[in-house]
C-alpha cells in the first residue's frame, strides 16, 4: 500500500504531549473522501482477490495506475489493509501460529457450535441455496441430532473470515478521473 496515504496532507501534532511536535498524516480527511465516493451514483463490480494479490496490483490491472490503490481500499471501507485485506497462505499460517500456538492447535480447537437450520440445496436451474446455520452453546449442540449440528474449529472460523475478505468491489474505470478530481478538491 505504498500510495494509500500519499495524497493526504500532513499536520504537526504533539502526540506525546511533551512539547515536541511530529509530522503526522491527517487521516480525518479520509472520511470526506469516503463521502465523496459513497455519494456518487457510481458503478461497482464484484471482484474476488486472488492469492497474494495486493490493492496496488488490482489498481494497476483495472486502472492502469498502481498509485490508485487507495480507491480500491476506500471503495471497500478498508481502513487498515494489514487487518482488513485477505492474507496469503503463508501469512495466514503465521497468523494462526501466533494466535493459537500452531496450525494444528487451531484445527483441534472448537471455536463455536452451530445448529443447521437449512442444508445447502441446488434448484433445478442450478441456483445454489446456501446452508443456513445458527450459533448455539455447547449444551444446545449436545441435544441436537448429529445431522442438525456441527462444530466449527478455530482454523475453519479464521479461514472463513479471511476468505470473506476476498470479496470486494471495484469502482468502474469511467468514474475514476471524476473521483480523483473530487479528492484533489478536498485536499486543497
């Protein structure tokens, strides 16, 4: 994310309250930029982030300019790319080891229990109706029939959260110039 904060102005601020000011990026303008983006009747397209793909790579692919990575992040309400962007496989493994001690421990640890309300089904036209579940406590889980319950490991839970981050929106290219102009006006 080398370009994310590049257009943001800086301010001097005594962050440590010791009489010495530091130069900081003025993040409060981010919300004005977000409002400019959300107020538009722009077109967004669904996109699935591929393994190891970064916002600057996607910006280059779709807008021809890696420095427009901030549009990818803002379009998806991503404040901190280190936490809100999907992890690649190796980073995900490191995350699990740091949080759970090992990948195997994450696989062996029950995160939560679910009651299956509706099983996944496929309609005659190929439409997939997803499974619907409800989180339940262990006592309720134990009272359910085996076909109506499942336990979710910490590994599966974390993997589901990470995979959900892969589904993003990309602003249609024809709106980019207009948005960049609006942002430049905000930063003036």
